[in-house]
């Protein structure tokens, strides 16, 4: 499968979630306009996050009211993706896998070890346990604040943590692809402190944006 996403912070957090639960073999980082203008070939097996919908994709997640959407009867449709006016696209991805995990967790215990979450064999307890960690809940909280522009003055004058990391991921330079991939891995598997160290080792973080 291929992940097609933006390389802004929200898109990379989407990537961290998707790669936890799906077997992603390739990545494509694009801006929305390229997809809207038909300049991107989307195929079956693609998972699109934080970008406009394309009918060829397998899963799609977004939260922008301006994007054309499929006729989803509910915000989350298992096997198709999710869309709602959430603070971030990552929040929609998080809700999708939470619902998927809850459905599997409701199965008899004897069935859970072979239940498939996405393309990986994980039982419902495992996926919900991961999503309910304080680390992941805090990451989603901060992603919502960052993408919705709900930052405080102090966040701008003295950025810390995920806010600081988000300032290094504007998605504008294709040469930053190795960095984007590393950030996805760090956001998925590492603590905030490890994220900060890993990001700093790859890219110069702004120390005083004033």
C-alpha cells in the first residue's frame, strides 16, 4: 500500500497512525492543488490523508470543508475511511482506528488473536491500548491545536515540544523527504523527548522565532 499525504505536521501525524496499522510500502508527499488539478495518479491500494478525495483510493481521511467528499453515511466508514470537520485530519484517522479497534475488541476473546486491524494482525485490545496511551492522546491534542491555529502567544514566542517540531515541517521542499519519513517514525514510536532529539539531529530547529 502507498500513503499519499501532505508533509505538514498534521499530514505526518496521519502518517504515524496509518503506518502503525497498515503495511505501507511507499510514500507520496503532495500539496492539495496537485491532486485537485489531476496531476497525481491515484491507484487502488492508496491511502490518502489530509488531502482531497480521489475515487481510486482505498482509504481516505480528511477534515477540510472545501474538499469534495464521497457520500459517507457516517463520519467513519470502516473499509473506506472518514471525514468530518475535525480540528485535524489526524483526529479523523485516530477515530477511524479507534472504532475499528473497538469493533474487534467486542469479539469473543478466542477470536481476537486472529482479528485483523487494517493489514496487520492486531487484536482490538492492542490497538486501543496504543491509541489510549497518554503519549498518543497528547500528540493528538497538540496536533489539533496546531492545525486548527489554536496556539497561545507563548507557543509562538517560545515554541516547545510538538509545536516546535511542527515549525520544521512545511512540506515545501522535496529534498526534505528523508526528514519527513524520520518524523513519521518518531511520532509513531518515540516519546516527545526522543522526537525533539531526533528532529534536532536532522534539522535545525528555530530557537528564537521572534
